[in-house]
């Protein structure tokens, strides 16, 4: 059999690296763009943490980096809000939606289901380029007159609609909206491709119940995205109309800057409904891929099948479904009908059940395993920990009666950073450590990886755990400083401590970036199957080729979790502790976890 | 053993056969969600006290009939192609395109009617109830433009005799989208007439 | 200059790190292994660190409670708030043990089953019984939480009936201050709208409305009588605000174009709270808890809770709107 041969092997640089339609290259593009955005978002948080930890103190670095957004080394109050808004937007959408889903859905879907590429390479390429353009516009908005969007990542009108209310609602907000519209297009194009590829292009034998959990999580994420992102687009569009054409969908009875506005008849609450119809599912768009990735890693590194494969899928489906009917828990104190509030409390707390099932299944997977602690595995354990720590406080916030007093306080900031921010980041980083050999054909350095993990988990709990206490002391979020209230006088120590941890967290990520760049260029060459995994991506060569497999795509004969399976004599069936999916079932052997 | 390469034209066509329709369908789902979002927004806004009930302009009846007809002609064109009556197919496709353009024209007339009866898109005298009328219909029209472009492609290709009874995927996709636009319009029409 | 030195320093650090990595790789290859391979010893070391982390994490939690527990909001100063605090405690008594137990299992298993060349992992793929068990247990616990939670919620959200004696108070948000208006003798608030805002009439009250004549507008602080239910009505003139009164476990958004409501009964006077918190300067406070612009962080109004007599005396001193 001759190896894969193209008539025109020498592709142009432009088509190989820039306008590539190859899913592996697109995945790399998403990863690198996402990380650059993530680094910017992270730096922003470190900067505004300086202000919160040392309110009013002058910093050279703030002057240097923020320029006209600061005065004498202290950032300006409205620019603080601009930073918070951009930080939130970048982290949630650019790093943890596009960066996470874009990278791993693109990399793993074709490789793990046994396809040569995505259903439409062209749409896939468009998806990346929309993301890229959207990122660029978002960054440009940092430099425009009036500053970047400053109404919070939730951009509630009227604040986001009226430049009179805050300077960032001028050109900055316009660019934000343009960037997000393009972002949504990118996300939809991506999701279309993911869904169709998974449903239509699986290789022979790859039934739905033989799919790795990663693929299931990407599928559910994509479906949730297709259903909820268009609604955000609708919400944003009506906001654009209000801002630019003078309609009144969200605006009514406003007196600002010494005059009464013409708008009448609209309601900002409408925006909140539309926004959170996306906004909540968005949390799961971030979380589900992280859960899928870590399920795969935990199973592989424990040398055990993932416990309760079907229960894991069912819980993800349940979470995906429920995520669409809980948005009202962000609106308990908007004056909504109390009965509706009760319904939303009920649906919200229901989500705890599938989440709990997932946690217990993770833990049981570890039980009696034979666990190798690669950095990916450490981050996966970290994810289970953050998912528990952050998920439990969700029970407080989802309970309408309790939410009254903690809504929009630092308790919320602590909660969502742990359950969404940290879990998302941990899942993504775990994925990078695990599949780095597949992406770059080289290995990351383990010692640096371990150091990265320990610094990250210690500092991130150091940042976000104390925030719950701030919240319980009544500190609202999106405050430039807490020093204006006698009530908060004694809390400065907590804020200072958090800031020190934030600086540590930032430093820890530098180790990772160093490891990433060094290893991508100089790291030791990867073997084909470094973690002894079962799924199909490890049957492809280390060197990337167009079409993934040189000959026929392998046929699949079993589920991907046959680790440490023994025969009647108590020996490993294949002599090794793993049986790749391409190995036919033995005589009388049951698939899917049967013995 | 033969090598399957991604650059293999036949392989590419095969993938397209397999995935083009599902891609379109899921795209349609996202458009449905977009309009579901907008129409539920209208329902939420309606509970506001100063909501004004509006009459649908009479032009919308005509546009509804036009678009229903266009779906019919497009469907006919599909059957003609399948029966290898390519000339008729081309004629009916062009007819569909003309009907689509007429639909667009009637929409503009309808907006004029609205405007003349004092219902404004924006500004001091506008009310969200009126703005929704314009917004929903205009956004539908925006999607229709995409349909018109696809029709243009089909018209050109059938003039160039690119289609045959076994090669109808392109028409099929455009047709599905066009039917979808019709259904969406009928939904919006009844929604505006009875709910708004 | 500083920047230059910094850049050189960073480059040096990177160069050193690259060298160290290279040497480490060479040493590994010499010993016949690949550097990325994870030995049982290395796994064990990480597993040990995980145990250390578990203890440190719990320790950190306990330290925070010990160190900052006293800085939290004091006991609830409203009637319904007591129920809210109770509910909070019930919830905490549920989630903290779950937090601790799951973490112990997670980290203990990680430690115990860390890699060894000789052990074989157990092929254990599912168990309907176990999975049933941990679907049902959380369901039952959640049912309890939901029931207690909703009974509180319904109580809090029930408006005060017009027959019971109560104070009717409107709070209006604007960038970046609060205005408060008492309904006056007639117990009715006069009509208000942004259209009427002019000069001193900053709250936009309709002068021609009979009900507004005896309304009383106050600035800087407002007073409440202890033990009497207060019906709040909230408005906003410009953007969203949120009226947050943490000591009363009360919060409601202020929405332009919409009136929202909340009610509570204060139970502890400011003076009593000063004693309870042993803080001479203690004040109840109303603050803004919805991002509303540059000075969102500084939008406050003091609340004074006092005996009914003191309250009435204070209120009598306030000017009626029509008197101006
Ligand atoms: C070391 C890392 C991080 C630090 C120190 C940090 C810190 C903060 C702080 C202090 C706030 C609240 C600011 C305020 O309310 O005034 C905030 C807001 C936020 N952060 Fe982070 N964060 C970090 C990472 C992340 C990650 C990974 C995510 C991803 C989900 C994220 C998402 C958000 C969002 C959505 C907001 C809300 C923005 C808003 O209020 O509009 N952050 N961050
Ligand atoms: Cu939510
Ligand atoms: Cu505010």
C-alpha cells in the first residue's frame, strides 16, 4: 500500500497555515488565538485586582499598560468597569467557548469518530476566521474613544444603550456588539459542523454508544449552542436598533443628562430574559466540554473504564436540557412574578441531581484504579474538586429566598469563577496536556506541568474561596473600591490577600506558556500512543496528514473504555492493560463494560 | 488497496451528498430559534401596559399569497427536473424568482402602508408594537435575500444545463430553504395578525 | 531604562529555563528512559501532594471561618430575614458535609490507588444499584431544600395587605444617588414620572396630583419604625439600579419604566444593633447593587431604625411636598 499521496503535495503556505480547511490546523488556530485572548483577559483581571487589593495606590505597571485609562498610576472608575466587562467577555466567550470548544471539537471529533475531516471544511474555516475577526474587533474596541464596553459582560440596557450613562456605551459598545454578532456566527458555523459530523460521518462500527464521552459532550454542547446563541443574536439586534435607530424595545421613561429621552414603551427586563436564555446555557457550553475531556482523561489515566458510561451521557443530556429552562434564576430580584420565581428555583435545583451523579461517577472511576498522575490527570482531579466546590454554592444561589441577599454580591463572583471559570480552565488545560502530542507531535514537560498545576490550584482557591466571605459580608460585585463604606472597612485584608493570590496565579500561567511554546518547538518527539489510550485518535500517526488515516479508516469493534479488562484466567486479554477500539471482540466477549 | 484521499473529487462529492442536507436543517433550526426569540420577545413586551394592538396592512395578504405560490412553482420545478423536463424546470425556477422579487416589492409597499397609517419604525412617535412589525418582517426579508441568491444560482445553473434527474442536490437545498422561508412567513403573518 | 532591564532579565530567565530543560532531557535519555514517562515514584509523589493539598484546603477553609467569620453580616434585622438565615444554615449544614465527604473520597482514592507496577486496576464499569442510590439521595435532600426555600420565598413575596398598618415608602434610584419619598398622611404616593422632573423636583412628582401634596421627600437618610411593616416601591429614572439593604436581607431591582416592590418588618433598632455588633459607628445602609455607571461603587443612603415614637417625631419634622 502506498502511503497517502497527493498530486500537489506542496501546498502553499497560505493554504496550509492560514486558510486551511484541515480540522487539525483549524484546531491549532483556535487554540492559539484562544490562549492569546485568554492571556489578555487574565492580565486584565490581575490589573483590576491591584486596584481592589490596594485601592487608590499608584502602580507603575498600571500607568504603563493602561495609559489614558489611568491617572497617576490609578485606574479610573469607569475604566475599571471597562476592564471587568472585557475580562468577563473574553474569558467566557473567547477563551472558554471558542478556545475550548473550537480547539477540542475540531481536533477530536474527526479523529475520535473515525472521519477524514469535518462535514464541511469550508464552513469550518469560516468559523475560525469569523472568530479571528471578532477577536480583533473586540481588541480594537479597547482603544477607541470613550473606552471599551463598560456595562458588564451582561450588557444590560439602559446602561449599555446610552452613551450618556457611561462613556463605554458609545463606540466601544457598538464594536462589542459587532464583535459578538460575528462571534455568534462563528459559533453557529462551528456547531453545525460538529453536530452533522458526529451524526453522519462516524466510521464503521462506531455506534452512538461507542462514542467517547468527549464526543458526547461536544455534541450536546453544540446542540445547546445552536439553540441558545441565535436568541442572544436576537437580543443584541434589538439592542442595536434601540441604540442606533431610536426604537424602544428596551427603553422607557428615562431622564438622563438633563433631558427626558424619547424612548417609551420598552422594558430592560425583556433584555434580561433574552440574554439569560443564552447566558445560562452558555455556562454549560463552557462546562460540558471540560467534563467530557476530563472523563476521558480520568478513565485513561486510572486504567479503568469510566464508571457509569450511560449515566454520564444521560446526565449530560439532562444538564443540557435543563440548562434551557433555568434562566430565570438570574432574575429573582427583578420583580418577576413570585410564582415564576418558584418554578425557576425548582428547575435550577434539579440540575444538581445529574451534576451529583457525574461527581460520584468520577470518584468511583478512581476507586481501585491504577492512577498515573500526569499533569492532565492532576488538572482533571482539580476539575472534580472545583466542580464540587463551586456547584454546591449553586444550591444557595438557585434558592430564590437565599438569592435575595447574595444576588450580585461577591458570593456570586466566587461561585461562578469556581464552577465555570476554574472548571472550564482546568478542563481545557487538562485537554492541552493530554492531547498536546496529538496537536504538536511533541510532549510537554511534566515537571513544569506539575508545578503549573500546584500553583494554579492553590492560587485559584486562594482567589475565589475568600470571595464567598466578601459576599456574605454584603459586598456587591462590580465595585471599583470597597473603601467608600464604613460597613466594609474591615474587609480590605481579604481583598489584599486575594490580590496576592491573583498575582501568583498570573505568574503560574507564565510557566505554562513557557512550557507550551518551548515544547511545541523543541519538546521531545511524541510516541504514537503516549497514554496508552483506546480511542481512535491514537491510531493515527504522529505526523499530521490530510485525511488522518493513510489507508482505510479503521473499523470500530468496541466501546473506548476497555481498560484493565481481564479474561477468565485473570490475565489481560491482549497482554496489555488496554484494548483499543479497533480490536475485534473476542469470542463471547460483551461490549460496553460487560464481562 | 486504493488510497482514499481528501483531494479525491469523488470522495468530496460523497461527503457532500451525505452532509449537505443535515447541515442545512440544523442551520434552519438556529434560524427558527432566532425568530422564536424575537416572537417571544414580542409576547413579553405585549404584557406592557402601553402596548397597542395593530392591524396587519392589507399588502401582507398579497405577499402571503405570492410567497405561497412561489413555493408551489419551485416544487413544480423540482418535479420537472426529476422527470427530465429541464426546459419546464428552468421556466418554473425563473417564475419562482420573479415571485420572490414581487414578494419583496409587496413588503416595501406594506411598510409604506404602515408608515402612512402612523405606525413608525422608530423615533418619538413610535411604539415597540410598531417596531416589532418592521423588525420581524425586515429580518424575514433579510433571510429571503439569501434565498433569492440561491435561486439565482439555481437559475444560472439550469440555464447552463448543469442539472439532471440524478443531480438535484443543489436544487433540493435551495428548495428546502425556500419552503422554510414560506413557512416562516406564514408563521409570522399569523403571529402578527392574531398575537400582536 | 527599567523596561530595558526588565526585558533583559526576562530573556535571561527564559534562556536559563531552556538550558535546564535540555539538560534534564539529556539525563533522562542517558538513563534509557523518555523524560515524559511517569514512574510509579513520580506518581506517588503527586499523590502525596494531593493529600497535603486536601488537608491544606480544609485548613484554609477553617482558617477563613475563624478569621473572617466575625466580619460577616450581623443577625438579620428584619422579620423574614430570620427565616432566610435559618434556611441558609440548613443549606450550609447540607453542603458543607457533602463538600468534605466528597473531597475526602476524591483525594483519598487518588492517593491510595496511585500507580504501581504490580497492581491491576479493577474493571468496574457500572452498577445500577450504586447509581440509583446516588440519584435518589440528592433528590430527597433537594426536595427538602426546595420545600423549605419556597415556603420562605412565598412568605417574603406576599405583599402587605392594605388593612394592616404599614409605612409606604418609595425609593428612587438615579445616577448616582437615592431619593426616598414617604406617602404622607393619606397613605398614598402621588403620581410621578420622568416628564415632571424639573429643577428642585428631582424625583419627577406630578404637582397636580392631590395625592402628592402631603408626600414627604427625604435625602441622605430615611427612618423606619421598628416592628411596623414597610412597603417599599422602587423606581429608577435612568438605568437599572438595585436597592440592596443587606442587614434586612432585602434586595429589589429598580427598573426604569416599571415599579417594583418589596416589603419587610424591621425588628432591631439602629441603637440596639450598635450594641449587638459592639460598633459605635454602625449604620444600616441602602446601597446600589446593579452596575449603573462610573460611581456605582458609591451610591448609598443611610437607614435609621428607631422606636415608633422617635420615627413619628422625625417624620413630622420633614417638609411636605406641597408646602414648597
Ligand atoms: C486569575 C484569574 C481570574 C481573576 C483574578 C479574576 C477576577 C475577577 C474579579 C475580581 C471579578 C469581579 C470584578 C468585579 O465585579 O468588580 C471578575 C469578574 C468576572 N470574571 Fe474573572 N477572574 C479570573 C478568571 C476568570 C475566568 C477563568 C473566567 C471564565 C469564566 C472569568 C470570568 C469572569 C466573569 C464572567 C466576570 C464578570 C464580569 C462582569 O461582572 O461583567 N474570570 N473576575
Ligand atoms: Cu444561570
Ligand atoms: Cu449602581
